[in-house]
C-alpha cells in the first residue's frame, strides 16, 4: 500500500511513480501491460485529487 502514498513523491514525479512496479507485476501475472498502466494512472489521479481536496469534518 505504500505505493499509493503519494505524499512522499515530488509533484513532478507522480506521473511516473510506480510504473516500473506495475510492469513487473504485469510480467509476473502475465497481464496486459498497457491496460494495467492505464488503470494505475487513473488510480493515481484519484489519489492526487483526494490529496488536494479539503478534508470534510
């Protein structure tokens, strides 16, 4: 789950964060790399948006 913690990743590196690990997982599980990278990119966008939005109390 540490890969999902974007607080330690500099803003300019978020687009590439975790892609190497996703490619390794794709190879290990014989899954389509491009599809997994697209899903990973979507998930990162959600986490970045959540990080930027104010927390509701």
